């Protein structure tokens, strides 16, 4: 075996097998200069540099999938196990996504309010508003009377009368969520 010379890298055909392409595809890349740095002086391929250049100069979306080659039964079983584990990973990922969706749903549920609770809150707000409006005349009549130079007692009476008329008109309006009318009390 003295006639065989020792090569530093691997052959073009061996590199093509590793990459899952034809030897002509590798030769074309060498010829175009995309793998020129990976060719050693003896014509062999430096596999590490070639792989780096190969992936740096290729679009993964345009890569073809490896065609199934003739393999032994043991290797076929191993590939089947990889497919099963990939399936299991997808199922597991879907379960995690489902759990995340459930958690988000629970968060949304906590931000919603029970309809009866909202009705009670609206009724309470209506009562507070009505009380504040009825108290307005007695509270601010003297200050307003001083500014417009009017009788405070007379002004308080007129303001209270007008507030009651406005509240009576407002009492005909329906509150949201069927909480009743503004004039109702519990």
C-alpha cells in the first residue's frame, strides 16, 4: 500500500455524504469560490471549515430534506425512535401552550366582575350621586348668594327645587346592566 498517499482532510464525496448532497453540488460550490477556503493543498476537504462555509452561504429554507437511504433495520428503528420523540416533543409543547392558555383565561376571569356585584355597585353609586345632588343646594347656596348678591335662603330653595326636578328627570333613565333606574332605592 505504498502507492496510496495520505490526505489531510476528507474526500469531496465523503463531505457530500455528510451534508446530504451530491458530490457535484460540493464541486460547484468549490468552483464558485464559496468553499474555496475549505480545500486543502492535497485536494481534500477540511470538514470543519467546509461545514461553516456551507451553512454560512446557504439558505436553510431552500435546503432539501435528505432522501431516505437504504439503511439497516437497526438504524431504521433508531430513526423511528427519533420521529416518535419528535412527536412526543410536539405533544408536550402543545400541552404547555394549553396550560398557558388556561392560565391566561384564569387571569381574565379574575378581572371580570360578577353581574350582581356590578349591579350593587351601580345602585350604590346612584344613591351617593343622588345624595350629593340633594345636598348641593344647602352646602353651596350661601357661597353662591354672596357672589351674586342674592338672598341665601331664597337661592337655596330655588337650587333645591331645580335639583329635585333634574333628579326626577334622571330617575326615568335606565341604569346599565338592568341595575334599575336612578330614582329607585333598595
